[in-house]
């Protein structure tokens, strides 16, 4: 067992020591995730890559495991929407994984079990000092490693089921998250808002939760001189959590006064067709572009076409798109439930259902070019102030605590 020196602040908080990585022996960490480049569906894959790069830069030996690395892996995303495993005994599932029972991977839960068995099999070659699991797909594998080899488990919740769908949360996934959170030696939340949600919805003890906010790759900054506000942007899954219907309603009111305005909407999901019908109903087809899901490499092009990002989510544990947009030179308006506001302190923050307040905020930036330009400049500085190396140092402090 390794012993590390760590200064601890008040209960539930870590005292982060500057350049902590230089004071610790190299830690060998396994990161388990359902997404990792080039397989990216959303913010999870982007965040995992950033964390990986930050930890490597900080001197941590990191190995990433994800399903696309498995021979014969089939992508069965979205199947969980119609899948119910609320009656599952997760400890029994782990026992099956440990005993080597094979699964065909026909359902998402079976695919998760198959991934977990494969990860456990890798431990025959080497063992990590710590296993870092990302979201619910990786929990079974992490718990199996903890049960078999006693490897300390750090669980990072990028987005919980309760945050994604609220009262409509599928009990199976929520139960699995509850189970995994109880097994974890430390839990990482991506914002203070998300930490509060985990504490309330899952009864996670405050001392176990640590906040490590996301960051952005500053090497890709493409500064531009803001002109005037002409094009609004929404980027996200078309689902109730992201509130695309509010974006359409806000834009409908704005375009009555500013008919030159345009709206770009990026993403897909179960509400895409209803949004298309709503846009047709309001006769906004000439002002709104539905771009669907776009490749990661094309995101910068979309940002270059827009001037302001609206993110009126009901719940947004962090909101990587807000940092990306700010970095790209867009003004940003966020709902009060968006974790990115903890980094983008100058962003306009509005109650997510207050359509009048959203309209007023956008109108002010349209009418005052000076305010718009000043906001863009400040947001770019704030986005650049948080690096993945910063996040890595905080994660290393958490590793040190669970290994002590």
C-alpha cells in the first residue's frame, strides 16, 4: 500500500496543493468509459479525452478502456430507452462477471456486462493503483476490479439519470447508479450544481463527493473580432432535458422584432420531429436551420457561423458546449441549472422557464453592440482560464486520498 501526503480542508473538500503531481510517485490509473475518441456521441467522450491528456501531462500513467476496443463490439446505443432492468441484483451480476459467464451482448445491459468481463480480463496482465469509472456503463467493471483485486474505485458522474430525465428517470439505471455510488471510494461531480443533485437524489455523503469541473483545449482557440449579433445557436440533444422547445419559442418572439435573425439548431433526439413541426407551425422555416448531428471536426464551422449560444436546459451537470462556444467567440446565455456558469462567471444566467427574461437578455445584446463585444471578450478569457491540467491536479489529489 502506498502512502501519500495530502492537506485536507474542511469536510467534503480537498485542499489542492499546487503542482501536486511533482510530489507524488507516479500513479497507474485505469479509466473506464463508454465513449472515447474517435467514438464520440456527446460531452462524455470529449471530457474523457481531456482528462486523459491532462493526467498524462501531469505525469500520471493512464490506460483507457472502452467498448470499441473489444473485438466484435456492436454499437447498440439508444436501446436502453426501451430496456428495463429495475429488478436486477447488481451484486449477482458482478459475481457472474467474476465467474466468467459469457454473454452475447444483445441488450445494452448485456453489452455492459460483456465490457465489464473484458476489462476484468485485462487485469491478468497488469493491475492499476486506482480504477476511475466514468458514468453508469463502467460501474460493474470497476466494482468487479474492487471486489477481486481490492483496487480503489473513483467514480466520475458526468451526468446522472436523474439529471438527464428527472422524475421520468428509469429506475433500473438510477438503481445501478445508486449501487455504484455506494461502492465508490470517491465520487467526482463535474460542477457544484451536479454535486448537490447527487447528494440529494442519491443520498451520497458530502465527504465522498469532490467537484472537478471540466475544461477546454486552449490550443484550439480561434479568436475572432465580434461584429454584431445576427445568428443564435442551440447545440444539444433534442430531449426534454435540453428544452429545445423553449429555444424555438424565444426565437419566435425575437424574430417578430428582428426579422433578420437566424437560428441554427444542432443535434438529434426524440424531440427533433416535434421541433420541425413547431417551426413549420410558426412559419420560421426561412429563419431556422436544423443541422442534425454534425461531426466533431465540423463543430468549429458551426460556431464560426453563430454569434450567441442559448442553453436553457432544465438540468445541465456541466455543459461543455458552453465553454466551446465561449472559446470560439460567442456570447453565452445559460439557464441557472447549468454547471458551466461556475467557470463562465460573466455569462448571462436566466431561469430556464422564464421566456421573457431570455428575450430581454438577447434583445439587450442585439441593441448594445458594445455590451455584446465586451461579453464575448470576457467569456473567452474565462473559458481559457480553466485547463485540463488544472482538472488533472485535482483528480490526482483525489487518487492520493483513496490510496492513502
